[in-house]
């Protein structure tokens, strides 16, 4: 007997009609399960939100506390109209979840954004076996292969050391939610970390929600330029042309993002140094997940959907690119993604 698919891709987003629930919808809906707090996954205007505890703290901060936001722990099943939902760690940013959806003998997993490398801060990614995998494909090209985190950290610290020797101020450009906290956690405690406003606020929200993070020092006029020069300053890239940056002692900047892979390859570091530290799966890890989860069908969203689904077909998988038209924002250029924190 033909049965309607458990999940479908609608103009409002990924939908489970049997439970009347959306996952990361990009238009306002009645009930939304949210994988994580980045703005392209969690918009304002839903009636009810369901997410993990850290994501809820982020949403209350970002969207306002008047929203009905309920929390649900990782790994605990929740039945909605006979459909069993559960959150599983996605390893993308603190609190980020994959959503497992099970009905009778059919299991779907929606990854949201994810990365498989443990970063010592996020809950470690969990491989969830399924029949249908809905995976992101932000970096689904063979050129994107990440170096292990300790290697990138070593490069960042070497660069900082060189800047110290030359009397320069070190600024890392990083998205306020996710990448900044990862860096705060990685930078050795003897190096002071100075934080721009939105980085400090986001970090503070996560600390209050229970995330253990070392001390940071909010930038303020009470600090001397010499103090700031001795440490590492974290700021979103959008601040780079603001006067406070130029007022520092010989400021030098580096973007921390998976997109920096291409900069490194081209040695195009004239304007901006970069470190390819990403919160997403790289090419190799993505293919490993596809193999290991055992899915018979792969739905590719969010990135190189066409190219990656074609590649999977050559390997013999049943694969489909989820049309970008289903998404609210059609333009997924690297620049926009960085602005949205998709790095
Ligand atoms: Zn994200
Ligand atoms: Zn995303």
C-alpha cells in the first residue's frame, strides 16, 4: 500500500504531516522543532518552539522571551500523534541537534548543520542509523578537507606569537554564535581574550545556560590599547571597518571559517589572513556519515545540493537535491553564508 512519505519538503520547510510539525521552518508555523540557534534555522514568528536547552537560551536571547519555547533533552523520545521524535547531538555549535523521526518501521534523520570532529566544547556528534538521511551539504566538494583542530589551533597561535613579536594587535574574525565560543575554549588561558559586544553577549547567554567557558574580557574604553595588543580579540567580520578596530595598535585580522580553505590554496592573503576551522562536516566526513548511517535514500539540502546528489548517484545511492526554491532565501553565496554564520 502506498504511504505518504514521513517527511516532505514544503514552501515553509521540512514537514511531518502526520504530526503536524516542521523542522527548522523558514516561514512562521504552528509547531517547529529547531536544530540550533543560527538565524537561517531559527526564525521568529512560530507559535511553539521545541529545542534543546542551550538552543532555547539562544532563541530567547535572539528572538525574545515572549515566545513559547519548550526544551527537550538529547536522546529522549517524544511522541506526537504516534510519530516518535528525538534530538541527537550534531556537534555543530553548543546545543545543536539532529532530529530523528520514526514512525512504524521507517526512520528519518534531519542533520541540521553538523560536524563529526569532536571540538571539546559541543556535545559530540552522534551517528544515528536511518533509512532516509536529510543532510546539509555546505562544504560538499572534495576541495573541502579540514585539518584536525589541533593543527589549526597551532597555526593560529604561531600567527599570534608572530604578531606579539612585531608589536601588532591580533584580531580573529569569527561568527558570534558558535565559532567564537569554540575559539574562546581553545585559546590557552594565559592569553587574554577580548570580546566585541555581540561575542560577549552570546558567550554570556551560553555561560548562564550552563556552558563552561574560560574568562573573557569585554572590550571597553577602560582597557588600554597596550593591554588589548597583548591578547587576542574576537569580533564578527562585520566590525572590521569600524573605527575601534583601526584605533588599536597595528591591528591585523584573520577570518576563522571553512571558506578560508580557498584563500589558503590560492595563497590570497593580501587583504586578510585566514584559518580554515569549520563547524560543518568536510567532504570526507560527509561521505563517511552517508555510508555509516545505512540510509537507502539521501536528501541533500543547504549548499552544494545538485553536485553532491549527483555524486551520490554515481556511487549507487538513491539521492535527491532538495530544491533551493523551498528555502526562504535563495541566495546561498559564500559571503551570505558567512554572514549567516554558516561556516
Ligand atoms: Zn548553523
Ligand atoms: Zn545552516
